[in-house]
């Protein structure tokens, strides 16, 4: 199955990469230092005893509720498989959402339903991707309190909310699984590692997920990153980076709107936008630029962009103004 993602591709990493939602202020110096100093010559503790205790203490939950994962995508697949093994046959995802939710469910033969009340497995993300807005509502709070349904709240972008407000589902966090993948906020997406917090009522399901896990789901570098994530200095760096991201996003959206782009509102440093004419991904790539085509998200003609430093923005704007090959003239665009 073909999967589309932002970031590097077969051509390597674009010089000016707007396609990834990673924090462009990164990498976080403290977390990066911890990763570089990780002991890759030896196995980590297979039980990850210290890491689980630190994360549990930080989130103020019991240790059994911390479920470690090789990445958010690995957790998505393991969670879906666990639910399917225990009878889940129908799933619900938002209209515009990360493709791995549906891909994992489809691989298990599960059927997508439009009514969240009929689903055995529900995926929510706040702020959402690709739009960067608060999750579209579902019947509330009945769905999250149904013990026969698994509800997962993906919080990958919660630390990157530019408004500083709590995410939409905070009142029901105890009823939903919470999935965290700190590498985006830290600007370390090349380090794969994540964790989830199980709901209070889901101890048996957490045990199933642990049983389905491979040995050592986290390597030494991911282990170091997650330990750093819980440190006050690292959390402060993330908060401080938001002001820079606000400035970069404002300058980028203003410049694009002046050129006729329709930039959709978002709460994050990334957003979707519709250009006044069709763009060519190949043409942009020839000039070292990569945006994320949003067609796979159900937004044809739109592109997802993340806030980048001024020199990257200058390169993008120069290409849009002066290089006709970035426009897809053959499919109806006009240079």
C-alpha cells in the first residue's frame, strides 16, 4: 500500500522542507544532546523501568497505564490489531485525518462507519492534522464513556498549539487513550519513539498491548529522547519556541495571501492552503522546495505547509514569483 508522508523521500531531504510538521526551531538542544549521548552499544532495560516511572510520575498516573511504542504509527497498528483480535469490526476517523488510522483498520478488514456511535474503535486528534484545528465534535460524552469502544486521542501536536489553550477533549482524558509522540515538538522526527496512557478502566487492554509488543520497542536513542521529554528545561524550550513559530507562521501566511493563496485558519504552526493555480511538486522539488500535497487528506488542490525560518520562506516565495516550472500548466494551472 502506498503511503504519503512529509519529510524526506527517495530524493533525500529537500533543502527547504515545508512538508513536515516537525518544530522548525529544533532540534531541542537538551533533547538532542541526550540522544547523541545515548548508549547505543548496549540493550536498554527491556522493562524500561525508569522511563515508565518518570513518565507516570510526570503525568500523575499509575505506572501500568504507560504503554511504550516504537512510534505513534507503530502504536496505531498495534492498537488496531489488539481491538480487532477482541472483536472490533468497525472504526471511525475524522473526515480529514492522518492516513495511518484508516490504513491500519483496513489492513485488519475493519469497516469505516460515518456514525461514531456505531464504531468499536475511534481515532481523534487534537489539534488535528492536516488542518491544525480542534477536532470536529463527536457525540459527547457518551462515546468516550462507552467501555465497549476504544477511543484514542492523538496528542502529537498538542504541545505545538500556538494559542496556548488546552486541547478540546481535556475533560474526558481519563476515558480515552492518550497518544504522545514528542519527536515532532522537539524537532527530532528521525528519532522514533512514543507512548500512550491507558484509561483507568483499560488495564486488561493495556496488558494485551504489552503482550503484542516486540521486545525492546524503544532503542537507546528513543529511550533517551523520552527521558528528556519529561525534563522541565525541555518543556520550557518547547514553550519558548512557540513565539518564534507564531512569527514565522504570520509572515508566511501574509506573504502567501498577498499572492492570492487561501490560507485556512489553524491553531498550529502548520496549515493548509489553496494556491491560486495548480502547483507542480516536481517543479518545486527542482528548486529544493517540498510542500505536502493534501489530496490524500481529502483536500484536492490544497497543500499543507509548516512555518519555516525566513531564509526558507524567501526561497519558496522567490520560486513562486520567478520560476514558472513550479506551476502545473498541463493540468490547468497558469504561470
